[in-house]
C-alpha cells in the first residue's frame, strides 16, 4: 500500500489548526523569563583566527582552559607546544581561512541565537532547578563537529550551520545536510540536553522503548521552546509533517499489523528509527525516522490525558506504562 498523498482540504484544515495552535503557544511565559541567568556566550572563532603567534595561542589556551581540555583535547597532546603547533598550522591553512571568511559573512550577528539559548536555559532551569547553565562557545570546526556538549560547556561548530545552499557543506547526505541551518541550532542543543533528564529502562530494548525515548526528547524540546515550529525540532519539512498527520492512521496500522512495537531486532528497529531519506518499509514518500515522530504523538497524548508535569514525564522510565496510559489514537484528518 502506498503512502497516500493528503488532500488539499485536509492540508487546509491542518494549516488552520497549526496556525491556531502556534498563536496560542507562541507567548513565552514572562514569569519564567524574569529569572536571573548569566549566560556566557563567546565567539572563539574570532579570537583564535585573530591570533598571530605561539604566545597568542598559549594565552588563549590558558584563558579558556575548559575549551582547551574538552574540545581541543589539551591533555591528549605530549606537550602544550604540540597543540600550539597544530593550531598554528590550522590558522595558516588557506582552506580554513576561506571557510572562516564565509562564517564571518553569514554569522555576523548571533544575538538571536544567544537570546534563544538564554530563554531556553531559563525554561530548563524553571522545570529542573538543578540544571547547571553551561558556557557556550562558537568555533570553526573544519567540519569535524557540529555540536559538542558536556556538563559545563557547549561548542557550536558554526561551519556546520552555513545555509544548505552554501558552497561549503558538511560531508553528509543531502537529506541530513538540509537540517544544518541556523534555525536548527537551538532546538538541536535543547534536544541533546533532554538526555540528561530522560530516564529509561536499560533492560527494555523494544522499538516501543526507543519510540517513547525520542517522543519524550521531542516533547521536552517543544516544552522548552514553545514558539519553535515542529519542523526545527524533528527536522521534517512542513509538507512532510502535514503528510504524516494526514496518513497517521495508515502509519499506525502498519506498526500494529506488523507487530513492531515489541520488536527487538536492531536491524528492524533501525528501519523505523534511524537516519534515512525515507521509511521505505512504509513508503518511499514517508520521511525517515517515522517511529520517532509516532513516539512523539504517543508521549504528547500521555502528557495531555494523564496531566503529568514535564518533570514527571521525563522521570518516568516505563515506556509500556506511558504507551498504555496515553490513550493514543491516530488523528483522522477527515473527521
């Protein structure tokens, strides 16, 4: 059975519903934003590419010891001079300088990213007071890393987030590279941070457990970024999202009829959960990672129907319970 193209009528209904929903949700809570929060946001690509000598690089390594250790791997080098020599070589590389020039042109102003991160951290801190606000650095990775996150710092490889139309692109399949653009930076960071709070049962290796894990991750991200479109959270286009909702009954029937929820074969799980241009077990028109999208719907229904807080949701490791108590049923776009 093919993935059915949604009707114009269904699309218009969905569009109206989405607009109403986004209008209702698109006001950030002033009580949350009123918190005092000190975000350290530093553009290290400028400082490192403006360095001229070994002494300059030595100064930067001492100035940013956390970055030097967690990102540059200072302790892995036989001596500080070895690391400095490598940094000088990178600084003198013509291709890296051209890439730096492109980053400078496209990312002249990162104040919006900085503000969105600050607001996101306030939201996380509101729900999870134990959250430690990390330092945030931007850098030029040479397409070696997009995001590095630890307990204490985040490093954003800005070259990864040049526009998909830019001549310089990461070595990724096109369907993945399309998601590397500046509007995705903050949602990617928040989704990664969600793993700190996303409790799981290590003994549960079913597809359902993985679906619920990702569903909780996306639900967390939407709760922290209520004004952010779904497309920047899950990485689908608006057309793909609309088509998924229009075919939700068919998608769910496929999972049920093929008894996929309790599948434990890693190969079969990857077909529905892993990165891919499409979920070909369902249709070449169905986007990849469809099990994650379905898990998100289940988790949303659980939170709504059980009226649990975000903290209670993230703290619940029981995927089976979340599914059973979700009352999930596919939306029929024709109803």
